[in-house]
């Protein structure tokens, strides 16, 4: 009997892609987990109330296909129409949908580098080329980035940027939108911790798309809900491509409950940004170089110890941070609770100057 090489049936772009590598998810509850930019505080108490009162019998029905109640709440808060909002299974789904909707195999997307690696991972799967334009050493956009000579159909700007936590100025986003025919996607996954947003530019430039998520600011990484803000025409085309029931019923309800509890959300953001300032100050005292973060994490480097050495030593003591091989001198640290940050500081001090 002749056996078929099943993998030969897969698209070459799939076989050749490396795939996205998520941050480690340790199973031990005792680990201090500062590696995947999760919020250290629990979701709104309204989420707990909802889950306690939830009737599992409702799960026999399909979810509302467009996440209507959540879209309407988002639109009302942001002074938009519900037709300007598309809810996805995390903003990662929306990134893939955008690439799939706009790019043919062989087309290009562009982004500054280093940034969120999911852009490249997603493009690779669709046979789409990537144009990586390096940031300057202080994580500013190079003058080349805004030029309209790029063949890219999509331009991704993570703002605040991951892993640096820095913001591209709004006037530069305006310039990029005005000088390119591409769709410009501003990924605002960390906007809750930032001083400003690109929302004010949404209807100034019709080629601007904004992505946001409930994973970071709302402490809901586990339910996978994100959303897109754009012109209605763009949202309408994207709706053709997404799965009919792409966000489950429970996730829709949980996201809405958290979104409506704005006082609790603001309190959590305030606590995280306060700890961000304290941790930044402590790291500087210990000789670290770091950037002015507008996110819930800090990118830092120490001249005396390589990033990989920090990562391995802290992991041995069950403190998890993020280390990237393409920027080996740096470590990325998620802002934790005061107690978690104290343990991190103590661990780093031991590495720099062991007793």
C-alpha cells in the first residue's frame, strides 16, 4: 500500500513558519510571574458576582454572534457608533484577520523592530512578507519609517511598544497615515497604562485602525477578548471573514461586567502605574538602564550582567521575567504587586552583588 506524505499537502508557508512562542506559563502557584504582562490584580468584583449567579443551562445556546452588548458599551464609552467596533477572540485574532483580509501571498506588512513578534508569526503563516525597520537605539522611529515608498499593505505600530514600553508620538502616527496608502494599525494593547491614545486620530485618517484588549488593563487575559476600532466600511469587510460565533457567551458577559466597572478599573491602573514608578526608581539605583515605560512592564539592561543571566538566576528562585534572544542585553519585567516587586528587587540585588 502506498502511503501519502500528508504534510506535503500543507501550504509551504505553514511548513516554513516557526510559529509564535508564547511566554512561559508555569503551573506552580508559588511562582512570581512577571513575564507575560498580565495584570497582578484580580478582575472587577462584578465578574465574581456574575460567575456566582451564572446559569450553565444558557450555554446550550449559541452566543450573540456580533457581541452586540459589548460593542454598544464600548461605542458609548468612546463616543463612537457600534458599527465602528469589532470584537474578537483576543486582539491576536484581529491581527490575523487583518492580514488575511488585506494581503495576498507575497504582499508585505511593515513594522518597527523590535516589537510584538506575533505580527511576523501571523504574516509567515499566510505567506506574507515582513519589512522590519529598526528602531533607533532609544526606540524612536527612524526617519525612513514614514516614507511612502514602502510596498507594505499593512503597517503595524504597537503603542505602547512591546517590549520597550515606549510611545510613538501622535504626530508621527499622523504623518505615517497621511504619507502611506497602507492601512495603519495602532495596537493599543497597553493603552490603559499610557498617557494618551491614537483614538483622537481615528476619523482624521480613514486608513487608521486601532486594536485594544481586555487582557491587560482589565485583568482578563484568560477569556481572550479584544476589539477593533475603525471606519464602518472596514469593520463591515472584516465581519465577512471572522467566525460567526468568534467570542463565546461567557467571555462576552465577563468583558462587559468588567468594562462597566470603571472605578475599579481606574483603581487597578493607578496601583500598577504607581508601582511602575517605584520599580523604575529602584532599578535605576541598582545601575540599570531603562526606558520611560507607558505600559505595565519595564525593559531594562545592566552593564554588569547579561539579560540571560538575570533570567536564569531569577527563574531558579521561581521569579519569572522575560528574556529575548534578539535583544540579549535586556530583560522585560511585568509590574507586579508591591510584594512581588520587592521579591524581584531582592533577587536582582543578590545577582548583582551576591553575599
